C-alpha cells in the first residue's frame, strides 16, 4: 500500500455516503443513523487508519516529499536522510566537499595550529602589527628582511658597529666627532708630514734628544741657538779655528830675561803662548781671574819651572827659559792685556 492509495475519491464518497441512499429513509431511527454514519465508518475510518499504519511503517519516509534543499538532490525525506548520512560519513573520512566549510561554519578559535597547513599563513592573512617581537624566531630577521635605511642609530646597540662591519673608506671626516681621534686610534706611522700643520710641532711636542743630526737643516743652527761654553775643544774640527774666530788676541815680543806682565779684569780668562827665539822652546799658560780679580797662571804644557806674582788686577809671569820670546795672547773672556 501507499499514501496515494489512501486517498478518498469522489466515487468512494458517493458509494459510501448518504447520497447513495433513498431520498426518504423508511428504516428505524437506529437504521437511519447508521445511514449517516456509513461514510465515516465505512470509508473515512478505513482510509485514515490505513494512512496512519502507512505513516508508522518503515516505508513512510520514502513517501513524504520535501522542498528543494541546497546541497541535496533528494525529493523525499527518506532519500534526504540517506544523502545527509552519506555526506556525514564523507566528513568523517576527510572527504568534505571543496569550499563547503565557510567562515560562518567555523566556531571561534576552531582553527588551531594543528589545522594550519605548511605556509598557509600568507602575508595578506597577517594583520598590521600582528608580528610582534615574541612571534619572531631567533635570527629570523635576515638581511633580506630589513628595508633599505631601516636600521637607524637608535636600533644599533652600543659597540655593535665593529671594524668588520665598516666598509673601506666608510668613516668619513663628517662621521668623526671632534677630538675623537686620540693617541690609541692612530696607527704606527700614521701621522705623516702632510698631516702635521705648519708650526704644530712646538718644543713641548718634541721628545728629549729627538732632534738628531739628520733632523737639523744646513746652516740651521745660528749663534743664538748655541749655549754658552757648549762648543768644547772636541767639538772643533782640526785646523778650523782661525784668528778671525778668536774673541780677542794680540802678539808681542818680550826681551831676554824679562818677565811677562798682564793686566786683568774680574772674571777674565786667556791663553798665553810663548816661543823662545833662542832655542824655540815653547810654553802655554792658562790665565784665570776670579770675581775679585785675583788672577793666577797655570802651566799647561812644556813649561818646566816657572813662577808668577799676582796682585789685584795684575799678573807677572817669569818663564823658565831666559831668552827673548815671541808671545801670542788669546783672550777668551773679560779683558787681559800685556803691560
């Protein structure tokens, strides 16, 4: 049987209804009532009970139609249920139809890390500012990830710019702070002649004994550069002291058996050379007069025995030989003259 078979037709109503009876009923009251109940009892009851039995039966869902449902092709409840079950089984087996899970179908927080495939989160999926420091792995920011001119001074740690980070000739004059180049920053031999300003090498910059012979220019040492008494005998080359170089000198003769008389001033010094005209013997004397002008004679060489008499401002020398003499008096300081 089917739902369709339980329909009550006009013919069945006409056969079972009161209209099929005579227009004038002649039976008893009970019989006449039965005529009016015959349609419900003999037709409607039977059809309705049969329909209920059909609805309770296993085939009922296959006979109940449905409107069109998006995603389903079934035309009745039984077929729709079977199709839904088939789709549910597909979901369990990982056979979800492409594009069938829309954003509205996802619960909040449903897409966990495990649900994301490799490289699934592309740049356009990231909100601005979403990649915080904590989200970056160690060493994740490579050179290629840093924009041009992005590394400002504030982003550099103190001491981060080491020598190997600087390109050749990268440190220009403008990058060096005033007074930043101290002694420790200068390489050995770095300060060449062209790096030294005119007049920059003052006396205080010269180390003791730094000005050697090779550093003194020709004729650079003038008279006022030579300290008093600095030119000692060992500093004078042989045959280089001429008469023109002497402070004061005089030549005089002394008769045979005569003494040599010299007038002196305080602090004077002189050298007296004597040569005997008789035997060419010679003698050299040093003449010194102290601050109180008390002179003395000192035999230096080849003099033998000699004597002298000294008073304030006056020195008389008696040479050992008695012949006539030629004398050369060289005054080194003060005033010494022959009487």
